[in-house]
C-alpha cells in the first residue's frame, strides 16, 4: 500500500479504486462511485472525506 501522509495513513485497494474512478470521471455521483468500487453510498462518502482530509494535510507538509 502507498503511504498517504506522514501520520502513516495508507491507501488500500478500495481507496486506490476510488481515486482512479474519480480521475476518470470526477462528476460521478456518490451512488455510482460506491457501486463501482463495491461499497455502500455512506461508506463511500466516508472514505472520500477521509481521503480529502489526508490530502489537505499533505499540502501543509
């Protein structure tokens, strides 16, 4: 897994799939994105929030 931040967060295969899917179509709905990566919509939304927070902490490093 790839290291995401200095605090040790790692990208798992689902996180990687989310990033790839959003790179291909950033306007995809949460429901469609969740279906594509095999998650529930709330689970997908929570993972996206976590990735956004980790990404914003990378910008301040």
